[in-house]
């Protein structure tokens, strides 16, 4: 299934504050090291980039993935 990836305003603010490349966030969703279920019917995934980790909290909706925070 193909999903549209949409970023919440909060996620975009965090990406900007933390100076994270948005393509690395997309890569973390598409090819995560691991994905787990978390609160409120959301999921968390992560990916190691150099010496850091990118953790993405998201919701899977009907035809899109909504990134809640990074």
C-alpha cells in the first residue's frame, strides 16, 4: 500500500528546531530499524544516523501517515 506522508505543524516545528533533514525523517518511516506501538493508537519508529537516533511518532490513517512529532 502506498501512503502519503503528512507532517503536523508540531512535527515541522521540531524538525526545524532540531535542524533535522526532512528526508531523513521520511527514510525513518519507510525503512525504520524498528517500529513499536505507543499510546493513543500511535506508533514510534527510529533509525540511527551517524551517532544520533531519529525517533518519529506517527499515526497511520486511512490513506496517509501523519507524523506527530520527531
